[in-house]
C-alpha cells in the first residue's frame, strides 16, 4: 500500500469529527465512517501497515484474524477506489 502524495491527498489530511464524518479539504469531499473504518484510518495515520492493523483489531476486539482480514481488505479496496491509496 502506498499513500498518495503531492497533488493527490494524503490520509494524514483527513479530518474526522466526533460523528465519524471524514472530511478531505483538498478534495472537498466527506465520507461517513463507522467505528471500524475510523480505527483503520487512525492506525494508518500512525504508520501501521495492513497486517499490523489486522493484528491490532483482532486482538482488541477478540474477533478471528480471518474475519478481520476480510473486513480490512475490503476497506483497503474502497480506499483504492476513492483514490486515497494505491
């Protein structure tokens, strides 16, 4: 995974409010996040990679690693579709 830089936006630019609405000032777009999506973005901002994120979420929620992997992979695909990562 590579975070886009330069003319594209960077995940660190995302502003998330108390209602889990993510706003991207450089694009003028916003997205409604659930708690899991917010956690993934927070962990990405901390420099965690996909495997680290899966491990952290699995350990903190008690969910099976395989189930978390599917959810995280799906979210990463959505980030790619929106052009936030490549």
